[in-house]
C-alpha cells in the first residue's frame, strides 16, 4: 500500500513537472512576443494557453522513426536520458521545509550535479548516434561547454556550502537568515551564468545554434523524441531557477505569504529573467564562450571560494 | 537481502566491464563503461557511502568518461559496422544491464525493512573531517600533485603559443 501511494505520488509529481515544462514553452513564446513588440501565440484558448496542449498533441501524434544511418539503441536512449536526469534532480528539491521527496538527503546538492553530468550524456550520445555532421558538431560543442561550465558552477556552490555547512537543500535554506545573495553576490552571478550555459539556453545555445548547425545535436530528431529533448531543456531551466531561488534568494523565506508561494514567485521571476536574456543578448562566438568559462568565471569562482573561506574563518575567530 | 543486492550490482559491474572488452564500436564500449561506473556508484550507496557515490558519478562518469567520449567523437570512427554478428554489436548488453540496474534501484528505494541496509552510513561531514584530520598530509600531497599538473598544462600551453 505504502509503495503504491509512493508510486502514485511520483507519477503525480512527474505529471506536474511535465505540465510546468509544457506551459513554459508557451510562456516563453508569449513573453518573447511581447518583448519583441508582437503578440506571440494567442489564438487557442484564453490568452493562447491552449497552445501548450496543442504543441504536446502535435509532437505526440508525429511518426517515430529512426534514421537509417543512426545508431538505433543509443538514438532511442538519448532523449529518455535527458528527460529522466532532469526529472530525477527534482527529487531533492524541497517546496517547503517539510514538503519534498528527499530534501533532507545529506548529498542533495551533489546529487543534482551528478544528474546534470548524466544530462550531458543524453545530449552528446544523441548527437553522436544521429550519424549526422551537424549533430556531431553540436554534440562536441555541448560536451566542451558542459564540462567547462560545470567547474565554475560547482565552485560557486562551494561558497554556499561553506557558509551553510550543509549539502542538503533543506539545510541550506534553513541556514539562510540573510539570503545568500547578500553574502555571495559574486557566487550568485557565476552560478546564474553557468546555469544558463549548463542548460544551453540562449545566449549560450551554441550546441544547437540554428544559424550555424541547423538544430545541432537534435537535428535528426522528430516527434516525441524531439519532445523529450525539449522537455529536458525546459525542466533544466526550471531546475536552475528553483536552485538559484533556494540557494541564493532565501528559498521559502518571506513575509506574509506561505513559504511555497514565495518559492514559486522567486522561481517564476528567475525564469522570466532567462526569457529576457534570450530576447536581449546575441550569441557569442564559440572561442569567446570558452574564454569566458575558463579565463573569467573559473578564476573568479576560485577567488570566491578562497574569500568565503577566509571570511568564515575570521568570523569564527571574532 | 543486502547481500543479494550487492551481488547483483557486482554482476552488473563485471558484465558491463566484460562487454567493454567484447564490443567493437568504441562508443558502445564507452557506454558500457558508463553503466559499470553507475552500478559502482550505486554499490557505494548500498554500502553506506553516499558522498563517494555522488562523487563517483560526478567525477568518473561526468568528467573522466566524458574525456574518453570526446576523443572517440573526434576520431571520426564510422558508425556501426553491419557485418558483425548481431550479439557483438553491443546494442542489447547495455539495455539489459540498465534494466537490471533499474530493478536494483527500485528495490533500493522501496524502503522495505528487510531490504534496508544495516551498514552505518558515512556522510559528507565525516569524510571531510577524516580528510582534514588524520589524512591531512595525504590530502595536501594530492593537492600538490594536482597543482603540479595544472602548472605543467599551463607551461605546455605557453610553449605552443611561442611556436606559433
């Protein structure tokens, strides 16, 4: 019985997350429309909300086929891996201090980083297995980008871990009497930039840059397999936004409203910032991207860790 | 029951390792290695070392294996050679092993009392205190080694710049 209830709960969580990801696709198109002084999809349902459903139906009803030149099993497995790893990460994300699947797990943050490494596998196995030059180039770009930006991201998180003394997301939020954006402004900026790069969203969408690589690693994908990549991307976006809210903006702390509403407001605001970035910034050249990662963000992140450790030691002495 | 889980995990690790030797396509070999490393990480989890388990996925699967894959991708090997006998193409091995792995995970997270691990769990805090307590000198030695490697990479990179 217990097991059945748990399975039901997991199914429900998954469905809600998929719904959020589907809705975000619509929300992004609509917000981009307004930012670019046009309307965006507004035909289906009130304000065009039905567009998300229509897109999902379209993707699900398309033919699922494996190209002749593709590596069949890896081609099939890659999109599932992307969607799975993004969904699994949410297991350790708490909505409130007693409302999560594994928010208290003592390696929660590391689990998320591990899942993001698996996510990278989905992307580049997909690109490689497609047997297409553009896909392969996209996959190579994705690997290099993800490896380069995982480093500053992990180091930025180290600052938060040093201050809170915990690797569980519950513990980190509980330790924030003052939101860590005040104590870790540099870490916040590094984490946000690395987060955009990790989800390879514009302006860092070089793995799928449509003006250079057709569609990059998912050129050969169609139907629901493409849908999985899409879901993975938007789930990753949501995950980065929720993580930023939890780690740097005080999570569910806030006056008057219940905690989970505060968390949702903060997350939604961050997601809007991601949309805004997409509408504002042009895509950098690939060497500029690598240079930013290794020559700017990494040294800054190292400096941040050192400074945090020194400040924490001095604080303890005083 | 824990013994059963551990044996199953060991079987997966060994089979994936053996498949690595049999499979012709280097990319399939790398995927097999990935499955083996993932199973190893779950074994750490079962044995009560969640910190090491997470690091195993982050560092070995997420960084070292990625470098292998990077090299394989840039070698431009042709995709699967179709003349090979079917069982050697290596498509099914990882799939079957992953199914087994999923079964183990389900058993692991079902939290049935007879499946619960009785081994004492070592959290990240304990690992950290050990590393910076009794093993401080070893940790520092490894840090020095890594620093030397970084310096070497920078030095090699500089010399290339001069040649160009």
